[in-house]
């Protein structure tokens, strides 16, 4: 961990901010593992106002651990997410969180970066949050996976897209529930074929169909 020469003003400001921060709500759902977790937005919502009101801000960026510090388990050359907490006085403190993904695909790398951003932010400012989707970044399946046919996956992908295009929220919910009944491995295969925007739209449609956000 690195920091500015002085930390007195930053420490005082952070102490005030933490006094009013709320916990990060587990308001997102992982359809693969049927679990709840606090996403990046939830962590930000828990701390943003408290930080801003006390002259604090956060910067996060990717880097590489060039050397291994004596008290760090991060090896040199490891991709890391740097989280820097800044104070209006110019004082700062920063720490690294390793970025790990199951493979070199953009999706897996994006999952690893988002995972690191959530944990880096929460740890830096002291927000308590739980994360049940860590398995996604590590690539460990919830149960043994089968290999759904190409036709099966294509059918459900087309069904989701058709209902989204028609703005048919109950229809999206029905496809979701039908696919869940087929098993988590098949749901995962279909989900991976959908784009990030489509996934978000599906979640929103299910929330609207159920009439209560957070039950997806």
C-alpha cells in the first residue's frame, strides 16, 4: 500500500464519511447460481455521498505489479486494479487488488476487472458487502456442466430476443423460468450467447414482470 507523506486530513475525512456510510445491498442476482450479491453500483451507492460530502473521491485503474513488496502476496508481473482514495487536501492512499480471470476472453477479463473494482472499492473505504458470484470470475461451475446442443441454445437466445423486441415483459419472464427449469448449466450456455445489453434488458424485463425489482 502506498500513500502521501501526510494522512491526517484524509484520515479525519474518512472517519466522518464512514460514520454515515450504509452497507452495500445484495440487490443483484446471479442466474447461474441462483444467489444474491452486491454489485459495483450497490457498493458505490453505499459510499458515494458520504465520500463526496467529506471531500473524498476514488480513482481506479489497471496496472501491473512490478515488484513484490515484503508484506504483499501479489507477485511481480501480476495484473492489478489500483484503487486510490483522494482527499481535497491532496493527501491520498492507494492499494492493489489482483485481477484474475478464468481465461483470456474479453468476457472473463471483464468479469475479473469488475470483481476487483468492487472488492477494491469496498475494502478501501470500509463498505461491508458480500459477493456470491465470485465463482464467475474464478470459472468454477456450481455443478457439473453438460453440453447443450447448438439448437437448444439458439432456440432460447432467439426466444429472449423476440420477447425483448416486442417489449413483452411477461414473455421474457416465462422464457427465463422455462430455461431455469432446464438446469443451471443450460441457462449458463444461453446467457453467455447474449450481449451485456441484452442481459441487462432481460433482468429489467423480469423485474417489471414480477413487479418488484431485485427478485431476478
